[in-house]
C-alpha cells in the first residue's frame, strides 16, 4: 500500500503503518484538548491508542501465523485508522482451514482479555456501584489503563465476529456455509448478509458516528469485490493459459524506435508489446511507458523497455494467473511453451473476455 512505513517484521511478515494512521493520533489529541485535557491526559490517551493498535497487530498476526500453517504466506500487515489488514496471498479454499484462519485473530483478543481479567483483577471493578466505578475510572492509573485495554479487546472480539463479510465473522459464516454447500453459493450468501449489515452501519453512522460510514463502505465494497473474485476463479478453474492467450501480437526488437511503436499504437488496437530476441522475451513495453516516452521518437525500445517482468507458462492455470495479477500488480505477461519459447501473451482484457464467454456457456 502506497505511503506505508515498515516498523518491523515478525516471522517474515512485514508490519507496516500507513501515513493516514497519523490522523487518528491527531484526532485523539484534538478531542482531549477540546474538552480541557492536560498534557498528562493527552499522553494517557495516546498511549492507550498505541496499545490498542498493538493488540490489532497481534490480532492480524494470529491470522497470518495460522495461514502459514496451511502453507499460505502473509506479505504484510498494514495499520490504518480503521484497523489492521493482513495481506494473505490467498484465502484458504478448504472451509475448515478458512474457519481456523478467520477465528485465529479474534481468539488472540480473547486470550489478551482473559490474561487481563485475572491480572487487574477485573472482578474488583465489576463489584463497584456505577458512581464508584465512574469515579475510579476517572483516575489516570495503571489498573485503569489495563481495564480499558481489557474492554477494548472484548470490543475487538465482539466487533470482528459480526457476520459482515469480509470481516472475520463473515468469513467464519462463509466457511460454515461452505461445509454444507459449494463455495460460490456460500460466498454469495455471506456477501449479501455482509452488504445488508453495511447498510445498517451506514444508517447508524449518519445518525451517530461518521466513523461507521467508512466501515460500512469497506464492508460493502469488500463483500462485492470478493464475491466477484470467487465467481471469476470458479469460471477459470480447470482452464489453462493456452485457451485464452493472445497469439496474433506484434513483437518488437530492442533496436526498434519509438516512432515505430507510436505508429503501431495509432494504426491498431494493441496497447502493450513484447520485446524479443531469437524468440525469447527480453522486455515488455506497456502503454504507460509508451505515452511517457512518446516525445522521444528516435529513442530505441531497448533503452526504455521494462526488463523486470514475469513470464507465464502456457499450461499454467488461468486462476493462478489472476492471483498473479493481484500479487504483482501487473496485467500483461509473455507466455512461453515448455521449451521456453515465446508463443503469445496474456493480459487482463483477454482474461476478462474469457470469463465473460465462459459465464455465457455455463449459463
């Protein structure tokens, strides 16, 4: 995610903080000063926010480390003002594995809450009358700090188990449904429930807390996106790159000029090109590269082509290519046969067209 700073690494998982995380710290300081707070109360609240987000990191590490048990790598954990996001390379398709990965995060918060329950002890607070409790909690003490942390972890536990797909609770729901029906149907049901809950959050946010509006949008769009992705992967299952690859493509040489490339762009429909020598790809030239260098018509392709690119084998599964597009943030790949010879290209336009045609056949 752009604008993120790495603050550490645990078991190969990078811990990142997005720059927008500063907003919540500034917001906390502003609210405390507005109600007449002192330097001591400001520092108390800032420390509390940082501890809560440390618990969020532990929550996301729970997901990542559980996923690692099933051979799924977690690239990073990113802290945002709305919480943390663990970037798993893929979501387990096995319902039992998805259930365990989804529950791992909330179980971390439960464990923290249990430890704090006996460490404070919480029972002493619960035995106080409401007036005594409010008076006791008004003091800036370590026991109060830990009690607030206890309540926050309980809140994280309950909130994350709301069955609003793609939140943890929604993934738990999807996993349980997938044990009784197919994954596509389970995802559709979980996504519909998640979007319905998102509408409720939106209404509550408009009435009480604007922060809920952001969460509502995250849930609604996340549910839509993942539901669409699962449907696409299902349509691509069992199909190889050879079935969808581009074969009628124009190949460039490193000593071709940008003038030739611009002419190809204007006279045809191709936007991206493979640069090859002896039927071996040595670079790719994307539409963005062409536009950026279009003024230098005498410049040779070899000087501006991208030499850091991924190739795809023609017998690779199309669903794996779709995941590669997400991981590599690229959309155009040379295709090689089993002898390493260039035989075509694959891009997202062709994959989407294949998905559309396949959906009509299945329908």
